[in-house]
C-alpha cells in the first residue's frame, strides 16, 4: 500500500474541525487503497500529555520519512508548510489534492 502523510492546519481555526478534516481525508484515501497517516490524531495524546511544539514536529518529520508521499491540504499552516519543505528536501513527492495522487499512482 502507498503510504500518504496528510499535512494540514491544526491550530489556525477550530482544532476539532481540523482534526476531523484529516480523518475524513484519510477515510477517502483508504477507499482508494492508500495507507494514510493522520498526524493530527496526536491531538488526543496532547490533550492528556502536552508536549512542546518542537516534539510534535520532530515526530512528524520521522513519519514523513516513512511515507511514500505527502498530501498538503489547503489552508494556512506554518507547521504543514515546514512538513512540505521537509518532504521536498528528502525527495518525497508532495501533492495538493487526492485527485493528483490518484493520477500519479494510477499510471
């Protein structure tokens, strides 16, 4: 299965809606046979065991290295932009829509 890291806003706007957006996207990707990684699920861990922002970024970067590509959902996000930059530096393809991923991996 192709592993897709989902990058999107977390703290700008409603965090609950932002987490749900990644979960919905992951479900959509699963419908097409992909293995999505939903980093915003750490929201729930952070509620119980808060950690510094850099800890979460470091964890995200480790997961990005394990993925085949990164999907950047629209919306302002410094963290998601850093994840895109990290992926590109590590030669991991970045896509900006599920449709682009489907096209890329169907050929």
